[in-house]
């Protein structure tokens, strides 16, 4: 068993809040949307009526669940529906992105109750950024009036590579200056709250499973399209973290041998082909944007503006701009083919700033492009969908990591919690 335990489980300082049976009940109620009666819980969980009754009483006393209306369903006594108390627990999520930092507070049902966003300072040292993060968190939590005791913890999502066991951000390629930053311990000491550090795409995949586009699917792939690309893979109801908890680095998968040159020396890597810089270069080649646009170089903010101009032209029906988008969809579909065939997934969901811009085009183009290449094609089409959590998917996912860790009935975390 020990060899299969993900590093996160060993490196975490976040204690489980619910016992296994409590977590099973919370999970069933959370998935039910409208609430469940004790009788329905007994049927769903196979726990005895007495056990359900005892656990529910304790959780009502603890403020985690609440009794709602009494409903009559056929013969017998009216049943009282139990639902999660939104104020029962809260979790904080932070997404560190090369361009912006996003902060959210989620209630126990996964709804966002507070949100803030600010540019990631480019010139500041990691120490200064972490001080900024702490101040923003304090202000945000204070603005909600939530007592610290009701906050289960802070989930922090960073680009990889990271060392989840040590809680250290190693040296993400798009975060110059961030090298061996002991983020988790620093934040824990300065905020006095439990902190989990995880990779951005893994946080996003957990968030979509908790409250988003892949909820209810045992096998799913989440593709994050931003300055870089990454995937969060779920197999048999478990988000795959891998040996070092850095799974999902798909940036160097070649999706077009004639595509743009990547820093790794190959042509047409997925990351290099779907970066904002690649879109802008293709738009200049196609005459959609003037050659002077390339003076933006690698400056992310200026590239972003140029990318927006390309999307604006495509949205307005410009044929050349639409062709640039179509070519990028071919490359994206190639990556989706490979992923879907490799892990035999039911659904692929997309998110990230590039997806936000292009979702209308990609939802129209990608499903048909993928259809012909699926090995299991006869079993029905692959479901292709956009994030249900919007632009804040990674920050929300980071907070969901905390709720997932504290309240989900995962065998691996229980094996270690004792
Ligand atoms: Zn490459």
C-alpha cells in the first residue's frame, strides 16, 4: 500500500475533519443537490439506519449539515431532507499564475463567497509576493466576516514543477525568479492556517470533479490552456498525481511536425503551438495582424492584447482569422486524440484564458475533428465541454483540494490519517 500512496498524503499538514462514514454521508448529500433523507442515505451508503442516525445527529450538532423541509413520499412518515450547511466549513483557494493571482473563498457547498484578483508583480521577489498573498488573504477573509476556526485551510495552486511533499515551488518555467520557494511552510506560519500546495492543473481537475464539468464522471481529462498547457487526468475516480505529483506536463507532445519551433528544439510541441505567442505569430503570417505586432516579443501583457485582436477579428467573421483559429483547433484535437486514446476517458473538459477566448470556436470545431480518431469510437462520441467554473477554475480547484482532502472518502487518505 505504501508505494501507492500519493506524496500529497504524506506531505500535508491538513488533518482530516470527517471520519470515513461521515465523509461518505457528506459526499452523498453533496452530490444529491436537493438534499437526502436518512432513509435515502441508508439505501445509498449501505450503512445501518442506526449508524446514519447517530452520525447525522453529530454532524447537525457540529453545524456541518442542516435539517430542511419535511417531504411526503408515498406511504409512511414524512421524511426530513438533510443538506450541507453552507456555513459549516469554508476553504480558501489561491492561484498563482504568471500574469494574475486569483483568490477565492468557498463555502461548504462549493459556492464562491469572496473573490479577488491582482496582477502578479513581475519585478518583486518571491518573498515580497508571499507577503502580498498573506495580506490579500487576510483582507479577503476579514471581508467575509468568517471566523478562522471555520476555515478548513488554504489550497495554493502553482505552475509546476513543485515538490508537494516539502511544499516547495521548484522552478516553474513561466515564473522567472521562483526557485526553491518554501511556499507552504511560509504561508502556514504567517496565516496560522493549514496549507496544501498542488500543481495548477491538478487543482483544476479536482475542482471540475467537485463542482464543475466533470462531476459524476469516473474518467475524465481536463486540459488547461494558458501561457503554457497542462492536463489533469482522472482515472477510476482518482486524480492522477504521479510519482512526484507533477503529472500532466504535456507541453512537449508534438501535435504538428510543421508547427512552430519549441525551446526544446522540436517543432510543433503542444505548448509552443497553442501559446499566445504562437497565435500572434500565425496571425501576422496570415496578414490578420500587422508585422509590427511582433515587436511585443515575449511580453505577456502585450501578447495578450494582440491575441485579443486576433480573436476579435475571428469573432467578426474574418476568414483569415478564422483559419488561424481552425489550424490551432486541428493541433488541439490531435492532443485530445492522443489523450483520449491513452487513458480511455469519457469526457474532456477545457479551461484557462485561451479557452475563455476561443470556447465558441473550439466547441464547434474540436468534437468533429476528434471523432474519427477515437479507438473506442463505436462506443459513442467523446464528450467535449468547457469548464463549468469559468476563469477562476484553478483558484476554485485549489479551495476544493482542501474540501476534498478534509471531507471526501478517499481510501488513500484514510489509510494515513490514523
Ligand atoms: Zn518542446
